[in-house]
C-alpha cells in the first residue's frame, strides 16, 4: 500500500469520526421522566376492629322428648313427621277406653263415700244431744265422731282417685309442649307403650337457635394475654355480636350474641365450649348445621393499619412503598397481622408519621421522585362474610386475631393437636382418636350426626388444612358386617359425607378432600370400628 493511500484512508477515518461526534452533539437531550402522581396516607395509631372466626354447629335451644305418661296402646299419630308443630298441638292419641272406665269407677267410689259421710254426719247429729243429756255414754259419742271423720277422709281419698283418673285420661292425648320442629315417630299406631319404651318422638325448638363452638386452651391463653397487656380490647362477653356464614357462603340475616361460656376446660377435647344464641324467627336454621361464626366487637388497640392495596408481596415477603422527606419512593419491608375488611394490620416496619403509597405503585422504583397527594385514611371496616372469606379467614381465626401468617401456621398446628385429645375406641360416641396424621371420629349407633367432640376434632383438622395449603385429607368409613348391607353402606356414606360437609364449611376446598368407599370390617376388628370415620392427612391424597 502506497504512502499516499495510507494518508487518504487516515483522513477519511478522521472525517467520519468528526461527523459522528458532530451528529451526537447536535442530538436533543433525552426528556427527564416525570414524577409519578401517587396518593399517600399518613400512618397513625388507631383502634381497628378485629373479627374472630370459628367453626360452629347449630343446636336446638330446647329439644324436648315427647313421652307417653301412661301405659296403654298407641291409637293414632296425629302430626305430620318433620313438620313444625306449635305448643298445644295434638301429636299422639292413646286408647282412651280403659282410662274412661277407670274414671267412671273413681267417680262412683267418690259418690259412695259421700253417701257414707252423710249417714255418719246424721248419726253424729243424733248422738251428740243425747250424750249431752247422759242418755248415751261417752263411748257412743266418740264412736260417732270417729265414724264421721273416717267417712270424711274416705271422701277425700276418693276425690284424689278421681283427680288421678282424670289426669291419666288427659295423658292419653299427647300434645307438643313447645313450638318447634318435630322428628319422626319412634312408635307406630297399635304399639303397646309402657315405661320401657315411652319415647315417641322429639320436638326441637327453633327460635332461638344455639351455635356451639370451642376455643382451644392456646387460643384462650393468647386472648387473655393480649387483653391484659392492652393490645386487644374485648367488650363484655354478652356484648360480643355473632354473625354466621352458611355453607353456601351467604350471610345469615339475623345477628346474635354470646349466651354461655363454659367455666372449665374439657378434659376430653382440651377446649372451652362457647355458645351463641341466634334469633331464628323464620326457622331457616335447623339443628345440626355446620356454620362459620364470626364474633364482632373486639378492637386492636393503638394499631398501625393500611389499606390492603398498599401491601405488596416480594422475594423478601410483604412490603409497602413509602415517600421519604425528600419526596422519593422507598420500599419498606413489613410484618403483617390480621387482614380484615379494607385494612391490613402492620405488626412491624411502619411508624406513626410515615407516608404510605396506596395507589399507582406499579410505576415506582426505589429512589425515584414522586408527586405525593396526601389523602385521608379510609375508615376501618370489618369483613363478615362472602364465599371467599373462608380459607383466609380460617387461619386468621385460628390465630385468635393475634398473629401474622407465620404465627397462624404454627398456631393452627398447635390447635390441631391441642384442640383434640386422644380417646380410646370404646369411648363415648363421637370421641375423636387423634394419632399423628390420622384422626378417627366415632359416631353414635345408627346416627350420622357429629357431636361436640367430633366437631372440635374436625375444627383442628380444618385449621391445619388452612395453615398448610399443600396438605390434603382422605375420608373413609367402615360398614358393619351385621344387618342390612345396603343400609350399613348408606349409613357409612352419610357419616363420611357429614365429615366432608363440615370441612367444606370450615373453608377447605373440595379438591383437597378425597372420599373413599367404605371398607368392610372383619371378624377380628373391634365392634366400635363400624361407627368410625377416618380422616387421614396426605400430601398426595386425591392426586
């Protein structure tokens, strides 16, 4: 390559470089990104409402046994089984003829004794003046007085027999003592009724309805501690308002209150029984239903709460965007507590006076200037229901409104074990046998309804399922080898269905529950096994 060519190439390169630099210098400067407009609230300590949620079961406030009070043949069932009966309505009629005859005999005996009394009184009236004149001895007078008094006593005895016979005749017409829902007739027309089989049916009073639920010992101690240290304000027990959510997620329109709290801890379940009285004027609530009960009226004292829209989730957990004194956005990691209504209680990470961004957070980056618009803090609200309130609310209720997600998880595990205690298979009907990953529920013979102990055991299972989203359960029952095979299978399936319904009401998704066909018990199995339903935890159940 010649010297002249090298010089020319160098000049051309320099010229191109100068042109590029000149073009770059002539390009307009990039526009500065405008500050994002955001709404912020000023963090301040305030009292926010707390909602406690539990799984409950309805119970009649007065379930009356309808029994025959006299022996005899049942002539007719008057009422319609399962219907609503009113106090005084006739339900059964027994054969009246023997009692009418007994009444006639008692009345005849009374008439006879009255006639004897008249004779004795007339005799005494004749003897008394003669004895006064010493025409008759004192003994004659005493005998006449004794006969008159004996005749009077015999009249009173006969009159009592008439009253007794009248009562027995009246007892042949059996009426409802209260207004309520009737059960099926346990005795059919023509049956002989005596003291050994006098139960005819039940009548369950529907208004008011009781809602029974339980608190574990851990929950009770946690509530007591929070109340004593001032972080939780609880009204008097009778002032706690009760709202129930039905199985379909709808809110029952009436509101009740706490009517009873057991003073002692149950040694069988490790829980305290609590009862709410709920008005039921239309009778829409029936005994044995599973519901979610929410207690309103408690306040979290001097708490930091922000709208739920302000809380975000990141790799390090929950965080919020704040605006510092220089007007720049900053990320702040926080520890969350209860999530209720529109508010999320912040346990740590925020302080009074902080400015928290509540909208337009997607445009924010750490250190970026923002244009903050201070708005009023939204008023605190409560969440009392809805179809989506079950799963999240269950963990919150299990933590007794005192802890965040991590503590709720630990609390739910503790309650799953502490809320139920092991019982032997031969224990009372419905007692739960909790052994590690397996919970065995025992039903009363012939019944597919859960009692209070079984409901407590299922509440612990539900709390654990809420706390561990990856866990599932398998529900399986057993059929008795004796009796009708078809009837035994139907009963076993109904019991398993009751357990499933209770878990669904507690907020457990149906896809996390696997139902298996009831198994047949064998000769060497204990007799109580036929009354059992097993609930087994399994990470892969149903998969």
